[in-house]
C-alpha cells in the first residue's frame, strides 16, 4: 500500500542505522567551511627557492660571520626577512606595475615552507651531526684516551672512520685536496634517513594534534600574529597592508630600531654611544650561598620578546617568569641547607624536575583531549570516517607515526643502542617535541630549550653500567642529534603553518606536503654547504665555539663518564621527576579550580633552561606593562595597544634583517637575538 515501507526498504534502513551507530560521530554538528583554495604553483616554487637560498646561507652566516642566526628560534629571522621583502617591496612594486601581486595565501605558503625548513641547517639537524661525527677522533689526547676508549666503537654508520677526514674537517683541506665525500658518504646516508623518518613522525603528530589545539582548545599562536598582519592584502588600492599604516606600529618599532641601530654601529665604530642590552651578575653573586644561582642569573633586553609576551594570557606570562624565580629559590634553599653534595647533583635534580613537569604536561594534554583521541583511535581502526579537511587522515597519521617510530627504534637498535632503551628514548624525544610545540603555539616562546636529555630517566633508574662501549657511543650520538636542543625544531613551525592554513582557508594537506618538500630540499642543500664551509675554513676557526668544541665533545664526555667514572643509579633524581610532575599538576589544578589563579605551570618545563635565562626579564616586562592596561582599560585598551607591541617584534626583525645583510657583506656579525 501507498505510504507503507516495503521489506527491502525496511532492511536497508535498519542496516543503515546499525552502520551509523557502529561509527563514531566525528563532528556532532555540520560545519560549513569555505572551500580551501589550491596552493599557487608560483608560491610553492618561490618557497622552495627561498628555502634553498637560506639553507645555503645559514652555515656561512651562523658559523663564519656569527651574525644573528638565520633561524635561531621559532620565529626564524630569515623567514621574516623574506616575508617583509615580499610584502613591503615586491608586492608594492607589482601593484605599481599593474601586475598580480602575491596574495595573502601565497605569502602564507612561502612563509610556512621557510619556517618548517629553517632549523635543519642549524640545531634542527646538522649543527650537532657534523661536528660530533669526527670530534672524538680530532680531540683525542693522552689525557682523555678517547682513541682507545671510544673511537674503535664508533659505528661506521654514524661517524667518519678516518683520522685524516677528521683533521680536514677541523683544520681545512690542504692545498690541492678535494672534499672527501667518499669518507662521509655512509654516515651522511644514515643521518639523512633518520632525519626523513623523523620528519614523517613529526608530520603525523602535527596532523593528530592540529584540530585539538587549533579548533577545540583555540591556542593563541602568538608567533603567527605578526606574520598574519604582514600578509593581509591592503585593499582600497593601497600599496602596503593596513598594518604598516598604523602610527603605533612605528612607535613600537622605533625602540628596537634605535637600540640595535646604535648597538650595531658600535660594533663597527666603538666610539658610538649605545645602551647595553645584556647584563651578567656572576661576579656579584660569586660568594656563598649566592654562587648557587650565579651561573645563569642574567638580564637581557629583547624588545621582540616583550612584544610577544604582551600577546600571551597573563597567567602564561606570569608562569614563565615565576618559574625562573622558583628555580632560584629552590637552588638557594638546597645550597643553604646542604641537601645535595655538589652543584652537579643540584643541576641534575632541577633538570629531572623539569622532565617530570614535561611528562605531566603531555599527560594532562592527552587527558584533556580524550574525546579527540577516541575519535582518532576509531578512525585508525576504520570505525569512523576521517575529517576530509585534515592535513593527513587520522588513519594515515596514526599508522604513519607508529610505523615511523617503529622503524626508528629498530634502526637505533641496529646502530648500537640497547634494544630495550629505544622505546623510552623515543618517548623522551617526542615528549620534548610536544612540550616545545605547546610552549611555542600557546605560550608564544621564541625559544624553548629544556635542559633534560631523553635518556635521563633510564640513567637515573639503572645507571651508566647498562652500556657497553659500542652502545654508549651510539646512544650518546643519537641523543645529542635528536634530543639536545629543540630550539629550531620543525614541529612547532609545522603547527604554525597549519594555523595559517586555518586562518586563510588554505588546503592543509597540500601545505603540509609543500613544507615537507622544503624540509627535504633544506636537508640536502645545507648538507653540501656545511661540509664545504668546514673544509674551506676549518671548524676550529668557526664559531660559536660551543658548536665545534663544547657541543661536539659532549657525546664522548658523556661516554667517558658512563664507562670510566661510572654513573650509579640516582633514586633522588626520580623523586625530582615526581616532584616536578606533582607541582605541574597542582598548578594546573589551581587554574581549573579558581578563576583568580594567576600562574600557568608551563614555565616548569624550562627550569634551568637557556630560554628562561635569556627571556625571563623581557617576559616580565611585557606581563607588567599589560597588567594595568587590561585591568583598567579592559579588552578595548588591550586591542588599541596591540599594534605598539607588534611593532616591537617588527623592529627587532627589521634590524636582524639589516645586520644579517651587513654581516654577509662585511663578515662582521651583530646579534639581535641570542646565539
């Protein structure tokens, strides 16, 4: 009869309902998003060209000229120089000539590709890999006996197996000799494959975290705010974006322009008067008990950091400088009451406390996003459909990360790391990367440098006696290359790129692929120019010296400590891990319980870190200035003052770019940001 459903129709409806119930609903409501635009071909080609150019320049600029690093932090100087060049010079010229200027989406594509690749020629990969591959051979002496203790156990897959090659790297090639590529081929191939696997794992993590951090928790992404303003299209027939036509921007920019203008001139002409921007209190604190805090009690003035700290929530800003103060209070207390036998033990205790805070941050982040992870897990096993607009499907991202991490674990075991330590090592590495990404995308930190090592928990629990010489050498090399210094790590930059894609409705998947392509280009281009530079001038004549001496010799020094001196298990360090996690959890509970709670626990992951040593004071300044503006003027006053603080960032980036070019021309560097 009419209106009565037939049996096949009923069966189809029942099966359809059962199928729908068996799947997890990824989006309870329908979201109407603008259709993503395709990536411009010229933007991708320009991005690759600039990535290659900066990768070629970085070794010369950073280690020969020793000017402001091309990358150096998570708002890479080189990326801002290129962006300002395109937005303020190329685009106005194209508009004047009635040609099609680069759109905001094209500028975003170029900038995202550059920031993702900027760190690879430096601390993101090669800064540690190249020197450590030959350091044990070159710096071996009768005093340290590395030639007998360590060199025979260095894997041919990770280190160069030639005393002559080590000498040429550090002292330069003799006349008539060519670069010994054959001697470097095997370790270079290994490190490139490790790097590519890490890129895959990082990209998969970014795809898994993007929606939760960008859309659900709505992270502020302070490092993206200035680039977004620069990228906006002018409209109304103007040549420049409206951001550059605001007087407050230039009042803010004037401060770093004057400070660094005079400071840079004084580098070339010492008679020029200038204001000191860096103060060290080590001599003033040399007497006990103050020497416990003397080594890194410094005050530095970085206008860009003050500008960025204004963009942070007040609790995050307060949490960062409070962590610096708390670190000193703890160290003084432990020193006065002689709780620990030495400064080394004190340092280890504080770094393990930072490790515990990092574990707590990741644990709380996972718990907060538990609904998101249930959806991800359902997608991974095929019980739910993936969101089409993600950069990678959740299924591909899950299995890509699992497969990549599994391959890395097997590779590390084959290279000499004890098999059972590969998993805790990788957990430590990715915990560090996630914490750095959180601090950059929600905390606005230009520089994030946790002081713990990925293997710290294993060593504190079991001691250094777990290693044979071969295992110790391989572990120390892998640990330094992948987990010593995440200041230029690509993961936060990939997330910043995905934030741009969200704001400008760019295709996320295409942008991620373009960024990965740029990272591959940077890997090979910078590899060539790194080796060429060192074999031309000699690493021992390059700087900062820590790159070629201190950092390079850290792996053999750690190996010597494990194998000769012996490192006993240190249960007190594990207690510090628990203390750090508990303190982080307590501060986080305070945030969630009390609306007036003033502190965010994010600073705890950076205890004893170089980034807080350099930035605590400018962060404090930004927080202090913002406090009365928000309290007495509200959101309207905050928004009115915002261009001034963005101008502080702009001025620092402009001066970094100016002295970047001056340094390349004169071979004399002036550093705007920390080296």
